[in-house]
DNA sequence: AAGTGGTCTAGACCACGAA
DNA sequence: TCGTGGTCTAGACCACTTG
């Protein structure tokens, strides 16, 4: 079931990566035609492999001249990660404490808090920990038609994993909006912080492969424990 | 000099876009083989066109089944934009007021503020406006070997455009780091804000095609006028 | 079983850079 | 001019979904 697209290019990239790492920055790597012959694959596959290496900044390519070892860079590409995955990347143990869960029945004057989510919907309020430190406070909305019996599930782990494994709803893309805020006193208390500290407020809309909105969430993250790093291209 | 890669796929995508816009969400679009025949191009080109449409959320594809019209989404992909470009996207007129420019000669105990930039380097402190409102305060460092005579240039416009047109240094990728902060009183004064408001602090490293660091900057942006929206994928 | 998208190939021609 | 990467083709076979 491995979902490895572009098998040859991917494997080829992994073979080339250590070779590249040993060369000095701006040294040329073999030409595409040479690599194609050496590995017995088509030039198209070589080019896809080089494209992968280019994406994470291992090489750069100059039309008419060649491909070269890129000088070292640190920042990673931005990928969709659940909170749990993010913590694991940082080497911290993720945990969640459920503060409140309930089902919101059809409401006449519905709040915009869960606009786009079909009612009735579950509202899940949780505190998120990394190595027992409170890292963020979050409220998630998930339509009950998507995940019936959600209340019976264990909600102390990754919601994304739960949705995927128990309901076949994999979230493959998300729209997010970051706003810098002063963390209000109520949230500060819940997160055991001194009030008035800066943080991020994040609104997230999660979508499945079919572009249907599956999850909606609002998150407050403490600024002293969260940076937001990314690489952006022209 | 148009730098349009994938000419056929790109043009094909633009032709298909309006057709797709007229169909209902989740309606199937023609198969790849049908499109290839209809437009007299190879299936590979069709697939690249569909990939482009997929990237900006116009369609989604299901292996073994087909491609379908995606339900509407709002958020744009994140692209590298200069401040000036960002303002234009928002329909605001960009402007810069130069607060301070000078050349930093080789220093013995150099500050980490411009780590990675070759000395001597220019330090450019500017206030950035959108429609005459101060939007952000920024300090940029640019090595003098890259842009000699920078002091003689007009610095009230886009630095990126200036670097590209006058010095042949196009910045094609950047690493950024966002931190939520309370805007300090000195910066608040410069931006004519009441102190203690939340904002973003952004560190940016700009690179040319060869992966060489061309620009380094630190920016403070007011939180009440800046959101950070993006789409992220698995 | 038939039809769809997913991967890969071999080969052609174009556009650019360096000598 | 020659060698490089950039684009495109026609056709093959695989993997998946649906009837």
C-alpha cells in the first residue's frame, strides 16, 4: 500500500543524495544523459529525480550549463503536518487533554465559528502538550455525518490519525490563516502562562482528496515555543 | 523573454480553466486520453496541464476513476512576493521611506544581525507604506560586492526589482521565520502605533538561482493589518 | 473485463551557455 | 559550434475503480 509515487526518480534521488553531500558547493554533478546511462533509466526519470533534489535545496540547475551542488540550507519545505507529527519532528512527545466535547445540534443563529461545517457537528476543545508542557489550546469542529460516534473514541491522540484510520477521511490539504495576538487571560490560565504574552492564532480548514471540508479548527499557540519557518519560491 | 515553462500544458490549462468553472463541483472532466486527442497534444502534456489545475485547487484526481471539478476554495498558494508585490495584490499603493542607509565596513565583533552576509555590507532601514499607511518597518542587509553604489540608487521602491534590474541579482527563493511579538515602543513610534500591540517579526534570507544569499532582512509588521494565509498539502 | 489515471521509456527538437 | 538542460511526443505497461 506504500504510496510512493515516482518510484524510480525517488529511489534515484536517494542514491544521489549522499554523493552530492560529499561534493563541494557549486561543483557540477554529472549531466542528465550520463546519469540516465549510468543507472539504466530514461532521461525523464533522471530529470524527476533532479527536480526532487532541487525542491529540498540539494542542487540547483542552470539551463545550458548543468546542475550543481547547492550551498547548504537549513529550512525545510512546508508540508501539511498534524500537531502530533509536528511534535515528533521536534523530538517531543505529543499528548492531548480533552477539556470539553459535545455535539452541537442544528442551531437557528449559528455562530460563524464553524462556518462551512454541516450541522450537527462535534465541538472538541483540547489542550495540546509536548513533553508535558502545554503548547497550544485548540477547538476543532467535525461534522457528525463524517465521524459518527466520535464521542466514543479516544481523543487524547491525533485527530488526523483517528479520522483516517477509523473513518477513512484523510486530510490531504488545509487552508490556514495566522494572526499574531496577545493571549487573553482565560486562555493563558488554561495554558498556565502569564497573561499578555504574544502568540499565534491559527484558523485551519482541512480538506479530503475530494476537496470536501472535513475539519475546522481554531488554535492558540504560545509564541515563546513556536516559530513558523518555511521556504518560499518565485 | 517570457519565462513560460511548459508552454503547451500552461496554455492548455488556461483553456480548460473557464470550461471547468462552468461545471458543477464533483462533475467529471474529460479523460486524459480524450483531452489529448481533442487538442492534438500528447497525454504527458495533458497531465501537466491537469497538474497545474490541481495545484491551484481547480480539480482533483482519483486514480482509476477520473478527474473532477473541485468545490470552490479561496486561499491562494504561497508564492515568493516582494513587499511591493504583496501590496499590489491587495490593491494598495506601495511606498518606502528611507530612515537610514549606510555601509558597514569590516567589523571585528560583528553582530549576528547580518550573519551570512559578506562584509562590507549595506544596512538599509526603511518604513513601508500601503496607501500612505505605515505597514511595516524593516532592516535589510545587502553585501556591497553584490550591489556596488547602492547608496546612489533610489531606495523608495522595491529592493527586489532594483537588485534584479540594476545588478542582475534575481531573488528566486527565500527562507523565512515568523515570530509573534509585542511591538516595542521604539518601533511603535516609528510606525505611529499605540505601543503594546501584537505583530509579526519576520527574518528573511533571500537567495539567487545559485543558492547564494543575496539579501537578509528583519521586518516588523503590524498585526492589525497583516494576516498570513496559505495552503498546505500532505 | 474494461476503462481510468500513474509511471516509464526512447527519441526528437528547441533554447541557452561557454569556449 | 557544441554540449547542456528544457519541452514534447507516441507508445507501452502497471494499478486502481467500477460494472
